[in-house]
């Protein structure tokens, strides 16, 4: 969807506070057309903020987004788009008057991009206002040229309204199958109402309203300069079924159709028949011309006609016989077709951390697409780079099908999870496991190391002496520029670290170090940057070194007693939290210097934050200094380990990190979904 900025009526959160929309006459537009539309529907608009999860790169990646919706029942049912809330793990809504209320996903339908959520009305204050409810109009009566109003929460702002006209009542995507959700072709059932009322990212799920304030569509897409809305009649039927059952039941025929090849022909051309489908069992063949489906005449002269046929074909009851009429080679033909239940194109994926993959079960359609004889096995959806499955020889790939672990068959994702837990239970090290996979027609064996990863071997370096300075080489150009004699050798001090031998020995930034105990510091090229450090390493801790220097062109001798270098970052304790997906370690000497931290300042350094994890979603960043968690100070790694174990055990709904970021401090709220 695209971004334009033209609004007739909007409210937003400003520094002064939230601008509320009321029903007072003075607050509404003077134009009676806008007034009626706004008064009838605007109070029912909902700004929706969702946290969603989607499998990718061997992980379930978290994301945060905003969209729009409209209240359609007094019980708090809100209609929106599947692509807004269909994968939500947490939903928060804001009503037109600023009230914030949580919501639950009731159901979602990828084929029409419709979802229904329900506001948690039981959590509202006793004196809360009655919910405003909008009503559906009849989208079949919408005509090109009708005035319309697009309502929603663009770009995450509060509610807004834009005005336009209906420009197309049968708009489809110019590229067949270009808009897919969960593997479903949305254009298979939907013909959008095209309009030029400006919509923005975030308007998705908001209502398209007529002059009477009735919903005539649910905004979904932007194509060029036009917006596209799902017709209200289709949205109403789908949302009602979602409210009643949580899902949408459809029949499957196995027919693949296209418009007729000649304008003289009447009917729908059968382009293909899926093997083993009801259509094949009924004796239908590619090239047949279908004229009647279940007693209804069908016609598809152009691609825009196909969604109407698909609505008829998929709406028949499952397991019922349907009479079809048509032509084959110009002769009349009848078929009796027994419909079957249509399963989703793809099952929902799930993450297996011990494998480094996401997997999912087969549905009827996905098994047919994979050319399998049944739905047995667990299909690999995505693989994490560097994970156990990726490191196997051969590595697992997306679309591989896991059929066995050792000698135990894997018939579905539940089997895979159960057997994996049996293999890894109580193990402190990864267990090499024989895995049988199917890759197209090939049957492969590989070994995947399941379970805890081995601790990284980080050998402790021998203690070395140090001075506590940062230096640069006195290159020929630099020596000439500062007026030294030609052929001068040595290093220039660029920084003296606090409480170090250099500071105690009175070395200052800008000093030129030329000799150590009479030995020339032979450095005059950029590649000689290690010379000074290597000379220091030749001494023992506690040794006294005489530095011959130049300070302000005057010779100076300074005695420095070498001390043991601070523990380097790679030798400090660290901890990786798998639940929230971040890694911390103790602060190194360099961290304290660079972050301007005092010796008494405590905290742990956030060394890594996995993208799209719970910590990243909340706003934790690499380089943050973690000061406390739920008011518990973080001084050592053991403090963090204990606190995180406590959080996991209690399954805390909210965890608050207090962090230092540069010169700022802030509170970061993490809200994990423990069901996942």
C-alpha cells in the first residue's frame, strides 16, 4: 500500500494530549453528506496494534504493526483484515475517544483477507460508554461515481476520514495470483471496490462508507492511485461465519477455470483438473465448457468474472452432490460432483529451537502441491543459518519432509516435537540423531545434533602487562608535519586510560614515546601499529619501564610500573537468554571507558539482540547497559540468570528492563506470549 497525505477530517495524538471526537453538533463537519457519514460510523472505528509471529530463517519472527477495524456488534466484535490481525499473538485496540482495550482473535480467513477480533468488554470500567456499532450496507447497489469515505488509522495515527468516489466496482489485481496470504490467492474470491478516497498504510481493515454512513467495503489494498475495498456483502458473510464458528467452511472441487477463449462462447472454461479431486472423479476434463453449477448459470468472459464463479463453487455444502452442466466438443454434458472439505493452502508453522527450523503439517492442498500421495510427515518451512539442521551433512532445506527420527516414524509435526523431546530430555550435550528426509523423489539420511549446544571453548589468555594508553604510529608524513627530525621513530599517545600505569606514571595524551629503557620504538609505517604493544609484552607484570618522550618539543623521561591488563571482553562471563532472545555479558574495562562509566556504576552490557525476538520487539538494543529487571539490580551475570529463571517459571505477563543508552535511561516493557 502507498502513502498519500490528504485528509478531510482527522484527529491525532499531539504533545498537548489526545484530541477526542465527540458527537456534539459543533464538532462535526458542516457538509451534511460528510456529517451523516461521520456521525454514523466514525465512533465505531478502532485503531488496532498487533504483535504477530511468522516463521522465517528457522525462527518464529515477532513483529509489531498497526491497522484499522470497525465495531459491528454490541458484543465488541471488530472486523478487520487477515493481514492485520490474522497472525496476532497480542492485540490492543484504541477506540475513537481514546479508550485502550485488549482484544482476542476470533478467526481469520486468508482467502478473503477478513479477520474478526473481539474486544475484552468485560475488562472495561463499569461506567464506560456503550460501544458505538456500525452497520453493513448493500455493496451490490454501489455504483461508479458514488461518493465514499475511507475511515481508519493511517500510519498508526488516530482515526481519520478521507473522501472520494467509487471508480470501479469489479477491480482485480492485473497479475493473477500476485496477492497471496498464507498461500491463498486473495483475488480468487475478491473483486475490490476501487475508489480514490486517499488511504495510507494503517488504513487496512478500516471501513469504506457511503453517504448514509453504511459500510460498503473493508479497505485492503492500494493499486496505483486507487484504493481497493473488499465488498461489504462478502465481508459481512465471512465475518458472520467467523463469529459463529471461528473459521470459514468451503467445499473443494479441484476445478481450475479461466475465461472463455471466444466472446461467442457462454460459460466458464475448465483449464485444469487436479488429480484425485472431486472434479476428476466426476469425469470432468480440461477443455470442458461449464455453463451451470448447482442450478446456477455461470459465465466468465473476462478475468473479473472469475471471482463470482469461485464464490458460487466454493460456497456449496461439503459432502453434497452438485449437478453441473456444460459442453464437451460442442455436445451437451452433465456431471455429478461430490464436494469435499477445502483445507487451508498451508498449515501454521512452528519453531523447533533444538533443530533451528520452523516446520508445519501438510494440508490436502500443500500435499498435492508437493506431489505427495498423503499428508504424512513434517515439512521443513525454514532453516536457521548455523543451526543444527543447517550444520547437518547434508543440511536440511526448506520443503524437505522429515519422515523418521532414528527408527521412529514421524507422521506429523506433533510426532516430531514429541520424539525430539524424548531424545533431548535430561541431556546436557547435543545428541547426534539419524534423520530420514524426503526431498522430491529422493530419500536421504542425515545426522542432526539435537539438544543443548556445546559450550563455546574460549581459552583464557595468559595474563599480560599493559601501560593503559592508546597510540598511533609516527609515520614519516606525521613526523614531518609536527617538525621532527627526518627518520624519527616512535608512537604518539592519543589517549590515556584512567587509573592505569600510564596515568600513574604521568604520561599525557600528545606525548611522543621514542624509547623504552633505551631501546628505540621502531615504528614509522601504518603497518607498524603492533610494534609498541609487542615490546610491552616482553616485560613482566610489575616491571618498571623508563620511557624517553617528547612533550611540547622538550625531552622527558617517565618511569612507569606495568600492571596486569584488565580482563578482555571475550573472557568475561556472558549469558544468552533463549526466551527473549538476547545476550548480555559483564562490562569490560573498554566498555566502562567508552561509555564514561564510573567504577561504582553497575550493570551488564547487552551484547546481542536477535532481530524479531521479544527483546527486539520491545526495543532493547545492542550496546544498551542493563541496569535492572523489575527493579532488581543487575550487577553480575548470576543475578541475570536467577532473575530470568524466575520470570520463566512464573510466566510473567510483563517484564520491565531499566537500561542506560548513551546519556539517556529508559524503561523497556517486554510482554511475552507464553502460549507460544
